[in-house]
């Protein structure tokens, strides 16, 4: 089964940002996506070209166009967010960015009336209905199909860095889970979701899709829901395991790190340099550690099993990627990662808000809505962003 890979300009970038709709007073999830999306229809009656629905009716997704810089892509999404706010403002609806809702229950959330979603739920049942999750997907253009699988395999080494920085789902159904990213472990329960297989080349990916299609496990490659996957239709590598971003600052920072990492690995291929590919069992352990401990995780660095605190490795990574960031025009966004390291990721802020309010999780929703609207206190405290080196 041959799979064409669309022609794409190198290191172009696109971002998808899933957001939850909540009641302004109670903090409860609101299943108003159909109404909101209808209100966003264009003058000719067509749907909004970039703001769409998702599996659950409490969710809207902002989808950027293709851009050359992260700043442009985030500005694109910011404009869409303002359009969304104009519709939700008079309806008593707030918007939050988070990997999970602090106290929402899956059985209260209706599924969007689309055939592919009904098919997914029919097959996955309880686990599928539990997918009350929100994330960020970042697409990076790959100019040569033969680079896709090598870059994908090498990107698996950086899952814990990105997972820890983006972690924003410490609660599930009103329970403090003890995980920085409970979403990471929930999402991988779906068929074909979770960590990708470390395949040898593009032909091996085509063979995998063929094997999965013949017995009807999937209908086509779009149903391969790996944490990182090729996106042949767009000519990109799609990084899709990060929790939902709570602030514009965090969205831009995580997207910049992904953008730089893909370009860094692509450059190493051009230079004939080897790419580090960890053993699958190390990759799986690193994902679990980052989901469990967030920025306090000690991760496995190399094939020899050496370990290090993830925040220390991220700081060194910022130095390594500084020249790449300048080349891609995302130096400020990449440098803002230091603010997350200093002030905490979304999961830690959510826990702090709950603690300060005697465990009241409604206060967490209020804080998330305020962060998205006004920018978090941590972001406002950031020093002028300067990349090391």
C-alpha cells in the first residue's frame, strides 16, 4: 500500500489548540459547541474555515493556517480566540485551556453527532467515552519523505521534556490523580493511540498501515492516533501528545520547542550525523515519569540508561537549540520556556489554586479561565526573553 506524502516546505508550522467551554458561574462544562460554531458561520452560510468541533460538544478546536514562524501561528490562533469570545461572551460561557477539566464527569458529556465519532465510541465504548481530554497538536513541514521516520524515531527521546512542560491535567472527575498529566495515560488506551512503533523507514510505515487496514482495524492512515505521527496529507510530522495549553505563553513556548527540535534533527540528517534513538522501553518509561512527576521527573537520557532531572536537561537543550531558534524566528518563544521552569507548569498552578481554596475545584476552573483571558501571573512576571549562547 503506497502512501503519498504531500509536498511541504521545510519547517513550516501549524498548530491545533483544543479548548473547553465552561459555565461562567458554576465552572461546569457546557455542551454548546454546535450553537457556538453555528454562530461563527461565514456570511455565505459556510462553516468557519478554522474553528471546528471535536468529539465532545463541550469542545472547540482552533486550527491555524500554515506559517513560517511560531509567532505567526500563535497570532493566527489568537485572532480566532477573539472571534470565539465574541460569540461566547453573551452566552455566559468561559473558555479554558487544560488537558482535563478538574471535576467534569464523562457520562454527562454528549458526543458530537458525526459518523466517525459514533463509530469510534461504538468500538471503544467505556474508554472512548472517557476521552474527556484536550490537547495541542503541532505540525512541522518535512521536505523529504525519507526524513519523516528517522525524525519521528529521534523525537521520541524528547517526549518527557514536552510532556512535563505542557502537563495540565492533574485532576480527573474531581479527583486529584497524583499525575501531572493524567491525560497522557488516558489517551493511550484508544486503539492505535499512544507511542508509535519504531519503524525502519517509510516503506515500513506503509506496510504497517496495510497490515492494520486489511483486517479492518483502521480504514486509513488518519486513524493511526500515535503520540507522534506522519501526516501524509499535509506533508508534516504531527506532535500530538501535549496537554492543552493554559496560556498563550505556554502554547508558543511548547510549539517553539517542537519546531526547533524537528529542524535540529533534520539538520543533523543533512550533515550526516547520527540521531539518538532510545530503546522503546526507555521511551515508555520516560513518558510515564513525565506524566507522573511533571517537571520533577528524572528521565533516561541515552541508550546507556543515564538519568537526569528533566528541567536540567531542558535548560541545556535551550542552549543547543538557540541557533536553530534564531534561524526559525522563534528565539523569544523558545526562551520563554525558562519562565515555565521557574514558575511552574499548568498542573502545579492548578494544584496550588485548589490548595489555597480548601480543595474547591471550581476555583481552579475560574483561575484557568482568567489565565487564558488575561495571561497567567507567571507569564507577566517573565523577564525579557533572552536565549543563552
